[in-house]
C-alpha cells in the first residue's frame, strides 16, 4: 500500500449513472482503482447503472477489467483491496426516461451516497428534473460532468433545479482539468515567491496564454464533440478556470471559500473585448498525418455533421477589467489533431524600459515563464551574457520540476468527491459566469460572423495564424 495512509471518506456508496458508457470505462473506474489501491477509498461500494440488462457478473467483469492495469502493478495488500472492491460492486438497470426509476433506486442504496451523472447533458437534465428532495437520502452528493448547461440561461436554470434538491455544498461540478495538484502548484508558485508576486500585474506582464493543444483527433467522440466543439469543450470551462487561478489576488487561506471567492471575482471582471470578432478565431482539421498515422478529416469522420460548422481549434482573447490586469490580453487556445501536445500557461513579461547601448544578440526578446501542467514543470526563459562574447545576449532557461500527482486527473476529482472537498468543485455562480463570458462568441460563430478556417491534421493550425505567439 502507498504511504499516504487511510483517509476518512464522506461517501460510502458511489452510484455511477451511465456506467456502461465510455467515460466510466476509460476514466472513472481506472481513476477509482488507483484511489482504492492507495488506501484512499476504504470500504467504498461502487454501484453502476445503465439501461442495458447487464447481470452482476457482467458489471463486475467491467470493473475488474478497468482495475486490471492498476492491479497488475499493485502489492498484495492493494490487490486484496481492489479484489474486495470488485466483489462489493453491483449493478442496477435503470431507465432514466422514467422519473420514478432513479428516485426509487436511490432509496435502496446505503448512505452516505454520491450520485455521479456520467451522462450526456440532455439526459442529465432529464434525470435532475425527475428527482424530488424526498428521493435523496440525507447528505447525498450530486456530481455532474460538464457542460453545466448550454449557455448562461440554461446554466442558471440547472442551478435552480439542483438547489431545490440539495444545498450548494452537496453539489460537485466536475472540472477534471483542475485537479488538486494543478491548483496547489499555481497557488504555491504565485504566493510563496517574492520574486514573482510583486511583478504579477499589468505593469510588468505583457500577456498571458493558456494553451491546451492535443495530438488526439476525434477518437470516436463525435456524438458529444460535434455538438460542442473546442470552445465549449475546453475553453468555456477548463481554460477559463485555469486563467482565473493564474489571475487571482492573494488568498487568506487555502480554504475552498477563500480560493473560490477569488476565482469568482476574477471571472466577474472578465469579458471578451468589444472588437472580439477580430480577436477570436476558429478552424477545423482536414486529413493529415500525426506521428506516422493517417488522420481522417474532421468532416469525413463517422458521426460528424459537416453542416454543423463545429470547430476543432479555437482561440479567444479575454480582458480582465480590474486594477491588477487592465490592458493585459489573456489568450486562450485549444485544438485537436495538432502537431504537438501542449498543456501549459505562458507568461510573457514586458521588455525592460531601457537597455544600455552596445549589447547585441537577443536584445528584443522578453522574459517568459512557462508553466507546464502535464508534465508538471516551470521554465523561466531569460537573456544572459553569452559564454563566447560578453556583449552578446543569449537565451537561457531555468527549469524546476513541480509536484506530480500519483493519481489520474479523474482520480483527484473522485478523491475530492469521496472526502467532500469542495475546492475542486465548480461553484454554481462560477459556472454561470463562464457561460456569460463566451456566450457572445458562440452567438457570433453560429451566425458565421467569424470565418471557419482549416488546417491539416498534424500541423499547428492555419498558415495565417500566428501559432507561435508564446515563442516556445
């Protein structure tokens, strides 16, 4: 067993709605396996549910298969924990289109209970609408996958429905992009270094970029992705939250209220510029090659409606209208089928006010701080005197490793769920603010006010995009 020790958990039973689907198989169950193997979910009962008429044996086979990669590398104690968890697990067939099914099933489960809505957004809404407060055992936790609504209005209505069922503290909106490791790495770097915090403002920083480019293409996710696209799938939630943590002021503590209040304040001050039609861009990939593998063009992929005009690469600019950040552009970009994988924030500092005459070399390049989230490291790029010529400035980098979690991204989320840690949950008002920020852009794109460009899979985007903004 791992050396973290056994932790108390708030949740005894985890009910996964949509458990026969891809999310459960690829992410939730493997994330749970690592938690269980490390002694962080003692006695947890995992209950899967779906519309399929699976037997208990079929469900336990699914759990056992998802646990197998962790089980193969585990010590004997961890293997026993994993095996016991499989044996405790059970399956409930449920038709969520019938409102009474979910409520009646909840009454058969041992509390305290967490209900994980691993469902498409429309089905999640149907399930929530069909619940009554009396259906829920005391202290039931409702766990929802993004997207939380489809715009600010629908997010507000979803929050109203949830508030009729349980208090806000018992609602966990999942953002797996922001695990505990990411949050603490950002907060620790920002507020423990006098070198950084005094210059973390518009006087010294020229721009910030939050980037998530992946080499993966559609990978069979057309049913969900083609109705959302890069802006809704990544920027509206994950990247806006990351931006907010990059931009917050100093918290009084690491408590969830102190940190989430600051995140909410940043987002309330955020908006797209008035001329956002000129500062937002969208594109989708055509056929290409990534690491020797031929990639089918997006519009030719199975399940895609080419008339839907879904983007696979999106970039928007955000302005944070407060004293600290006025005038600093925050550039958020995410794309699929890219030439390289990037999950990072890049901080570009302003040039020095005056450089003595006589220096040569890279005199015009500003200092940059790169914060990579996966793998987790810092890289500070700056100008130094070259070894061959004392008057020639050359680029040099200082690097440092950051804490890397032993859990998967979903493992960190599930640990927070089981322990009742609200810090990693997206608060209701924050979810609404994220939609408010991007709603004007979504409306403009749906009205074709911003052209849809194309790029070959395996490249960094359309040729006329400045895809190397960060210089890294």
